[in-house]
């Protein structure tokens, strides 16, 4: 995979000896451009994610993203259709070819509901949540964490089957931090790679002796569930107002009142998910203090 590529004049590209026509731009992420392309042989649509790698580290990160897609063959994790690296003017660009998911991201679905003054029925929320949990579990079972779970990183198939995507921040779920320097490295990495309003508390101020694990994803999962229930993330407003998210995540999450359309059980679930991770985080801090 990733051996050959040519860019032809009629707006087509070749990856692994297969030709694809450029159709249109799809979206832009923080690290990439995403275009819609069509396979000449199979007539299928694909999303071509292009990541500009500024240095060797950037290239390695893109390579890791490719490997993470390859590692999983799961109904709730986006697969890989092909990839290549191209070199241009001393810089390299990673081209990651992914199956195109027409309905788009969970976030775009939530935005449309909000614009219509509508909401997501609880049954639908639970179905999507179950799929997300299943994809996350597959990652955690193999010793990896997603680290950037959020509604823009979940694609929805027409039947609402969620697909976890943007695997560029994934790494081994257990990170043992030994000393201030390592703590700063993890904290700086999290500041770049884990979206602030879905970032777990332990990644804001990384302790100098601690273990970071896959509970960071469970925190983000709680935020995603909250977004499905209230059509905005629990810390979106805090961030938009310019207040400190790092501070806000230390306190219990607030449920908008009056709490429309969701049962007390569902609101309790979001609070529980987050309090589990927050208390685990506080307990691990106490262990750190004790062991010093
Ligand atoms: N396979 C796909 N099918 C449909 N749309 C896609 C696909 N892949 C990406 N997109 C669209 O492109 C957007 C950006 O993709 P992606 O999140 O992978 O980029 P990114 O640069 O890593 O973004 P960020 O780091 O800002 O989350 C997605 O939110 C989605 O709207």
C-alpha cells in the first residue's frame, strides 16, 4: 500500500495503481484537508484526507494514523481504503483514503437538529451511544485510547451506525509519567491533540508521577453523550465565553434546566460517567501525593 501516486491533469489521482477522480472539497480539519473523490474502477466515493507533515515527527504521526486505521476491522471504527506519502519541496504530505460516509459527522447531525429547534430522541441517542462504546471498547481491549473523541470525530452511517474516525491522536492507553519533564511533555501533547472542551481533567495539569489511561476516553464519552442530549458539549459555552475549561472540569457538570426531552435516567448517566472519571482522577492524585 502507498507505493505509487501520480496527479494527472484531469483532476485524478492514483493510489496503489487505482485511479480516483476529484469531485469536490468536503471539509477542513485542524490538521488536514478532506476531499471527496470517486474510484474510477469501482465507482465508489471516498474521502481523501491530506495532512501536511511539517517535519519528521508530523510524518510519523500521520503514519501512526494510517496504522491505527489498519489495526482495526470493526463495524464502529472507520476503515482504511489506501494511503500514500508524497514529497513536495522538502515537505511531505500524507494522503489517507477513507470510505466516504455521506451523512457526515454526528456534530453536523446535532447542528441540523438544533437549527430546526428539534432534539435527538432518547432511543436514537442510546443506539448511537452503544455503537460508540463498542468501537471504544475494541480500541481499549487492544491497549489503545482514542484521546480525541468528540461529535466531529464520529461519522454516522445512514442507519445511524456510528464510526469512530480521526485516529491521529491515538496512542497506547497506559502512559506512565515519571517526573516533571515527562509530565510537561504529555501536557503539551494533550494541549495540541486533545480538543479542549472534550479533554479529561487529568490532561490539563499532568501530575509529575501518575498514570494516564483509557479513562480519558470515558470522560470524552460523557461529553459526547451530553452533546447528544443537549445539542452542545458541556464545556462548549465555557470555552466560547473565554472562561477556563481546566477549572470548569473540576466541578460537577451542569444539566441545563428545564431539562427537556430526556429522562432523569439519561441525565443521571451523563453525571455518573463524568463523576466516575473525576473521582478516579482525584483518587490517583491522592495516591501521587501519598507516594511522594
Ligand atoms: N470518511 C469521511 N466521510 C465523510 N466526511 C469525512 C470523512 N472523513 C472526514 N470527513 C469530514 O472532514 C472533517 C475533518 O476530518 P478529520 O477530523 O479527520 O480531520 P482533522 O484535521 O484530524 O480534524 P480535527 O483534528 O480538527 O478534528 C470531519 O469532521 C468530517 O466532516
